[in-house]
C-alpha cells in the first residue's frame, strides 16, 4: 500500500486478510464520506477515503500510512 495511490475495495480487503489487519468501515457510503481503516496488533494504521466508483467497484485512495 502506498499513500496517494488508489485501490479497489477488494484489493484492500485481500491485503488486510493476507497481512493480519482488522478492517473497519466508517461513515456514510458516499464519496468523501466513507473511510476504510486497517489496523494490526503492532498498532500500525492504514486509512483510505472513498474517491470514486467504477461500476460496482468502490475506489479508495490511501490517505494515511504509518
């Protein structure tokens, strides 16, 4: 994952499963109002904001990575 890069929700979900992150969705399901936050046992956080849609795919931009 890289800050500023866009990812489909499915990519984020698969990444979280494969790398031991808990996935949480926050906010309303509108562009700019929906967030996905990944956290792991080490306290690392990766955050995404809903940027656009592509058919039935939701596209998120990584806005925070530590």
